[in-house]
C-alpha cells in the first residue's frame, strides 16, 4: 500500500485559507468530534467522481462528524470551486496549492481520505474513490472507537 500516517498518531495540525473565502480552515479547531479529511484536486477524475458522496455524507451527518476537504496541488481554483458547487458540497475546504499539507500527510496520489477520531488521532486512511456507504462504514468505526 502507499505510505500513510500510522494509526494512533496525532494528525498533523494545519491552517489553510478557505477555497470559497471566509475564515481559515484549521484542523485543531474541529477536535472533539470525528473528522473525515479528504485530499482532492479538480484535475483528478476519481476525486471528481467521489465529491457528491462526500457532499451528501457531510449534509446528512452534520453534527456527528466534520468533513474537511483539502484542494491540493491544484492550480485552478475556479475549477475546484465549480466542482464543489456541482457536487453541492457545503463543507469546509482549504487550499493547499503547493501540497505543503499533503506532504505532511504523506500523500503521493489522489484521492486520499484520512479518518481522525475525536481526540485528533488517525483512525485510518482510504486510498481512491469512496462511496456514501464507505463513508458511513468509517463513521461507524470512528464512533465505536475502532480503527482500520
């Protein structure tokens, strides 16, 4: 498998500018509830295909889990905003134009999704396109304290 952060380690904190304006996106500010952290880019076909599932999941599970996107290594901010708009993604998305945060998470290809428990520790990682069912399965693991 590709490299990833070790389960149980503290997820690296970051503060990124918000893709759609407004306040910064800061990971540590979300501790206290589970976090689904999705690294994507507008040029990535698998990323494009999974964003609707993330949008639906974020909407239906609001209050139970925080969904955060990181638009990484992406030079086309407008394309990323349009992609999120088409998917009806209303969750927070930070901009990581030179993959600084992605590097801290050992990202080598996209999409990659980290699952972080309410204490801020890595509970698991998934490589490739995820479905709504995948996301709900991960949420169940996060809420039960289980890891991948």
